[in-house]
C-alpha cells in the first residue's frame, strides 16, 4: 500500500457504524452483540482510550480495527480508504504493519521457544523487506532502545521466560514499533502487570507518541490510567459507546451514569468513598439485547423510556457527548448520529 | 498479646534452587488481632504469597519453612501434622486463592463443592442442613441461591470469586487468608468485591490477611498495612498513616506508582528497575539499587526493623529514631 495522505480532516483511522455480532448457541441460535453501531476516529499523533468493563466490547473493537475479525456491518477507513477493500496479501500486510496490535497477556503472546531477537528479525523481514541483515539489526536495536530495553543485543539473545512481565510487554511494543506503525492498537497492555511496573509502560506509550509520532488506541478497564495518557476517552458499555469526549471533560463533567460508576470504582486513597455503594457489578447483557439502553438494569436513573428506545450519542453542551435519555436528552426526535468528532 | 488471633514470629521460608536457596520470606513477625483487616502489599516476587501459604501451612517443595513460628489461637501451627491441619482448615481458618477459575473444580457444581468441604468436617451432616448453610453463605456474598447448582463456568468472574469467598465462610472461621482475590477482575467488579468483603468482615467479625500488589486497592478497607520487599517487611503500620505519611522510600515509590483521577495530571515515574533475585539479593539494604534516597552505607549495612512508635520501618534513615526489632 503506497502512502496515501490522511483525509483532509486529519483522521488516520475512522470507523463508521461498526458492528460485530456473534452467533451462539446452535440451532435456536442467539446473537451476541459484541459491538453495535460504533463510530470513532483517531487522528495523527493522538492517544484515544477506550474504557469499559469486561464484556463491553472494547477488545472486539480492537480486533475489528486490526482486521482480525470481519465487521458484521459498518466500515473502517484508513487514511480515507475502506480497509474492507484491501484484498491482496501485500496490502493487508502493509495495513497490519501500519496498524499493529499489542496484546494483553505478555506471558502467552511471545513464542516461548524462540529468542526475542528471532521474533523481532522475522517480523522485520516480513514488514520491511527492503532492509538487509545489518539494517534489520540496526532497526531492532533502535526500537528496543526506544522502549527502554537496554542493552538491546543482550535482550535479543534472551528467551521470553528470562524476562519479567513488564519487560515482555515492552518487547510487544518494540515488535509493533519495528513495523514503522502509524497507529498501535494496545489491548489492555498493562492490566496483567504489577501496579509499580504499569506506570513505566504508560510512559513508554506517551513517548512513542511524542518522539515517534505514533497514534495509540489504548484499551483498558482502568479509567485512571486512561486519564494519565490519553487525549480523548470513549466509554463503552455492552457494545455501545455511552460517553465520549476530551479526557478531562469525560472525567470531570461526566453525565452518563455508567461513566460515574466506573469513576466511583477507581481505588484512590485520596478519595474518601462511601463503602455502602455496592454495585453488584454484573456483566453487561449482550445476548439478544433488543431495543433500549443496555445499562438500564443497573442504572439508578432508569426511566420507562430507557427500556423502549436505544439512546443515541448527543452533545451534552459541556463539550462532549453521551448516550443517555435522562442526563443527555436528545432534543431532536431524529438524531443526527453525529459521530465522534 | 491477649487478643491476637495469629502471632507470626521470625518466619523464614526458603526455596531450594540449584545454587543458593532463595529466601522468599526472611524473619517476618507480626500479630493479627481478632477482627482485624491486614493487607500485605508488594511487587511480584516479594514473597507476599509465600508468606500467606506459609501461615496456612500450604507450602510444598521446593518451598520449605526453615524457621520461626506461627501461633493460631495460641497453638503452634508449625508443629501440627496433616490430620490436625485438616481439622482446622475451612472450620477455623480458610484461604481464598487468586484465581477462582482454577481454585473451583470445573466438573462439580458449586453445591457439590460446598458439600465436600462440609462433609470433610462432619460426616453426619444432613443433606438439608448442608443445603441450608450453602444457601445462607451464597446470600451473604450477594449471589442468588439459584446458582447453587451452577457449574463454575456458568458464573461470571466476579461471581466465581464471591462463590469462593462464600465457601470460605461455610464454617464462620475466625481468620480468612486472601491471596489477590481481585486481580483477575475489572475495576467495577473489584470494587464491589472489596466492598462485600469489608461488609462481611464487619458483620461477622473474622480477621483477614489480604495480599495484593495494588496498594491503592486496600486504602479504604484495611486497618493495617505491611509493605514487603525482597522477602522482608519494609514498613508496617496503620493503613491511613502509611498512606498519609509514608517513611520507607519503597512505600513512597509504591504510592507514586498509580495515576489518580483527581488533581493535576502529573508525570509519574514509578519505581525504576525490577525486584531482586532472591537467591542473590543485593548486600546491605535489599532495596538500595532502586532507591532514590540511598547513601553509601546502604550498600554495606543491612537495616534493622526500627520501631518508631506508630509504625516499624526497615530503613537506615530511621536507625537513630527507633529501637531495632530485628
């Protein structure tokens, strides 16, 4: 794929009404709505966080964008071109090199029987075939240094079991970086690491954007770490986007009851919390969900209308958008479905 | 101490390795009072889970208890045989493991697993009594008793973890040992589990030792906090005090490692480096290679655990302020 320029409005990657359903349960089949009608756009040099609990569809969203899953409907545009139209192996490879993924589990995402260097050089051979052996090694040195694994030659000679979880996750970012990416899809990259290690990796992500100009889609259930690195936050619940906007707006002027629940769940010694606020934390219902707001079963503000009409993302007047009949009522009867600007 | 349910004295655990033994727990001492919630925090590999297993006498080779004593209600656990231990487990103290998915038997219903535990202590318990108690404990943790006949895979991660806690409550034990019970859960489920545990503890009055790597998690819940590093207690004291006025550089580092949703967005540094190899820990203070406040003598002199009155701290900066507790 040649280097097409980004669309005039600066979107690097854009998703329009992206939907992915899974058929489950044999003959009398049910449909699991993992991702429903999601619009999103990521600009150059931007870090966007997707926040939600288990089952909110955030990982499915990342896999759709990585082309690991085919969308049920909707489309994905990379630099203005639909990725669904990419058919040749060469184009797909180029897309996957420019939009690579970093996985959650550093203990199972690296091949245990090969050294770090082996995986790195193989990836480079595939994604940067123009490089000769010396060029590949120089590139490997460069990316390992960027993610803070020094000296690079010693790290390359190691096997995954010889590295700590934090180091392995840095290797994941180094692999992704060696393909000269424009956007890294990071699916819960720090959730399996010790708290003391996480911050170092979040700093690596911030540095990748600053120094390498890479955009990052950061998927997490931890809204506090999302605040630490991201410019914008998308809050997902049961496959829907429920709130979206600039990070500080979403955190400090949140209107959706689910965003508020997520915020109240963050353990923070600086905040005195009411111990009585026990939300039972049942996972979202996404099998044959039907019409209506999917958060209504847990929502303290639920009204009859919430069971009948699916709320759409609506501008809150505070500089961001939310999908809630109660706190962000949609004044126009026909919503414009404005998308995530 | 009269009201201590658990007294741990100079406990040492080694892991046998081909070279020198790895000292996973090195002379750890503390008392746990009746109904107290104590948290043990530290990074992976600091020995916190090993300590918990040593207390529960669940160690298996290559781990070996090499010294010290654990007294549970005045009885030395170290001396007990398997049979005596079996009589205590579940009934007087119970353990909640890290991963409920692996701790629950996947081919048995929740009811069957509860029945096993109860029958192990009283063969003559009637079916009805078992059923009744099982329902009670499920209600306690906020699970609808219809799930009693469910299999583990039919429950969500949070429910499985609560089902494990319910199992630990079958006999209303005096002490529950919890090893990172929330680490596989997302933030919302984690919060609701912590709230539930605290509520049950206040209602039923059992004592808890709660092991976690996430210091922020226990801030609103535990009474006392022990910070472990490289097999040793580096600071121990009231939770609120350790959060508001940490003394040990490692405690300060842990506190600065998680971002907040409040206040200014500031750049955090975490703790540089990684925990040491326990079979060859650095000389002097084990933490000195990663410590921002280390001086020359930290590399040569091993600090004692200094008692400052309100807490104990293992750092040479406080050597002159308190008496050494070893």
